[in-house]
């Protein structure tokens, strides 16, 4: 499916035991000269994004997912992204979402809706 691409993943609070043991709870990725922190976001307190920034204070970007609410914003120099949920599990027929991260002179991200059938 990913045609030889590298896939980065962490485990979350709803993963089964095999994923929990096979995947880390957090990960740092170097991508085109940028440092990216990847974590599910569970157990980081009431303000998950502050907890993530404390966890990856020197990262250029942090990607998380726990809340399933799409987010794309900056905290100072750190780009924070939550792609939402691809399957559209929200209330009232909310569509699925995903994020696209681009690395050029700076990191840029956009949130997109999954097309409806």
C-alpha cells in the first residue's frame, strides 16, 4: 500500500497488546532537516498540546491524535498538528480528516476532509 515508504507510528490508548508492545509511546523523526515529535497524546493532562510541547520542546513540529479533533496551529516556532480521524467518527455525520505536511524552507501543514462517497 505504501510502495516502499517508511511508516512511523506510535501506540495509543485503544491499541491492542501487540501494538502496545511493538510500538513506542513517543518518537522523534528527522525529516528533511526538521525535527518532528510524534505521540498519541494520552496521559498528558488536561491541555494535551502543552504536555506535548514540554515533551518535545526543541521540535519543529509535533503530531498527535488522541482527541481526534483536527488541529493545525503554531506555538511560537513549533507547528502542532492533529490530523483528526480518517474514518469520520464525529457526531452528526462529521467527515473524516487527514493532514498533509510539507517541508520546504519551512514546515507547512493543511487539514483536508476525506471525500464522501
